[in-house]
């Protein structure tokens, strides 16, 4: 290697290092500004370094991290991975992601062509006495009818039909029965918004068990602490089984010493390896459909026992009030352990044969406008969210300078008010 070549490489390395230092400096300023908005009393004494702990040292929670992601996206004009909200623990994690990121694509509503596809209208299973009856009716009446689309990206959605949901559920039901699940035993489901959740929920019902949805850990660094907190719910529910992901099962063994009724921790993948059960275990309208726990934000989580009669009565009442039908399209990012996401969005759409497009809460937090873009693209007629979601959308659009986006959002909000 000649001295000229070495000199050129050294110069290039020096420029690259200088550029990275500049990016890091701007990043730390953005992090510090946001940290001071969270904790104004820290002004003058707050020290922010690349290896500062975002939660412990700076007081960032999930919403703060989502806000940080949006500010960095705007500052560097890149598209950072959503998973940073759950995985990043220091500003250095964001720096490494910025250095690897791709340029941001303009996702304004005006550039998105609607893709609404009208499905043949179908009746609701008015004679159904259980959730299993409702699924079976739809699966037998129109096996290939799209039930839901799971959002993975702007142009990436995974389709699940009624028939596929029933078949996957029957396979999991068979696996649960082979593992010894008895009639009326509780099965906790700790899964994020993914296909496995939907399959597991009906798998438990088809096997005669009672699903107990509990929220999965949001941040990977807190899995062990999360499991210890959830042990109280599992103990209270007298859960015999826990269905979760492979990464959680590996550390979930600690629950065996905390939950006396827990016999096994399972994954959907291993349960689906068995044969498909021929028929569902018979249920009645008075059997328990699920046990739902409160968030515990104002006290210890409390379980509410809901029968199939309770749920179907509630779904039918909501549907009649809103004049819901199979012609509707519902877009939701709400958590599946929350009643609005689980019952209002998913089970309500399943009963009426309406199309459901569902994204994870993390996808919404990372970019609230995705909710609006998805509504626009699918021509959705129904959606729901707590107040803070609307506030996030209104806050984000003006900061990016998109006056048109703000007006589009207000137009969508007006449409929702009319449909409600």
C-alpha cells in the first residue's frame, strides 16, 4: 500500500468519524431537550451521554421513546425501526440505528391510492350461542372469506381467512388436549399482536378451555420483571397453562415457583405440530368465554369473568347501535388484551363478517399517521381509540409542517363521528 493510499484512507476515516460525532452531538441535544420536557426540574444539572440509561437516568417511558423516534426521524430524514421503542436502552442504540437507516419515504395520504375491496355481504350468525358457534358458522358458510389482515408494513399485510382461523384453532386445541387440558381449565395467553395470538385464543376455546389474555412484555430488557408482575394474575386466574413466545418461555421457568397451578409453558408452534381435532368441545352460552384482567394502573389487576352469553349480547348491542354489518371495514391498533381491541375490534368484526385490518400498538406509537394511512387505503368505516391517540396525530402532523395532513385528519375524525 502506497503512502498516498494510506493518507487517503486516513482522511476518509477522519471525515467519517467527524460526521458521526456531529450526528451524535445533535442526537444528544434532541434527547436532552425531550428529557427536560419530561422532567423540567433537571435543567442545568441533567447530564446526557451516549450510554445514559433512557429509562433509569432520563425518565423515558414508552410514549417518550415513541416521541424520540419521531423527532429523530424528522431531524435526520430517515426511517428508524419501530422495534427501537422496545429494544433501545441508551442514546447509543439510536445512534447506531441512525447510521444504518435508509432515507424516509414520503407517506402522505395524498400519495396513497385507496385499495378498498368490497366483499360479498353476508349475514351475522344470529343463532350462535358461543364464540365458537360464530366462528364455525362463518368458516362453514364461506371458508375462504377474508377475516383479518395483520399489518406488518405499509405494503405488507398477512391475510387470515375464517377457514384458516378455524383449522389452526383446531390444531392447537388438539395439542392442548394432548397436553392434558381439561374442560374449563384456564390458559393464559401472553402474546403480542401476531397471528399466533388469534390462533391460540380460539384454540383454547375449541379445546374447552378458558383463555386469559395478559399483556406481553413491552421491553425485552424487562422480561424477567414483567413475568414476576404477571405471576399475580396467573395465580389469581388459577392458570394451568401459559402460551407465549419462544423467547419468553426460555425465562418463564421462574413462574413455576410463583404460580402453584401452572403445569406447562407452551408455544403455538409446538401445539400446532399435532393433528387437527375433528370437532370442538361442546360449549353452552353460560360457559365462560374468557377472563379479562384490568390493567392494574390504579390497584391490583382484577379479573372479570365473561360468559359467551355476556360477550355475544354485548357485541350484538354494539352492532345494532352502530348499524354494523359485513360491509364494514375496521382498522385497529388497540391491544388484544384490552376490551376495546379484543371485543370491540376483533370479536365484533368476526361476528359480523366485517373486514378487520389490525396493527400492533408499537406500530402506531412509532408513527401515529400509519393509523390514518391504513384507514384511507382500505376505505375503513370503523375505528376506535382513546383520546391520546387523536392527540398524538394532531401533535405530530403540525410539527412536520404538513398542514394538509392535519386537515385530512380532521376530515377523517368528522367521518368517524358521523359513523358513531
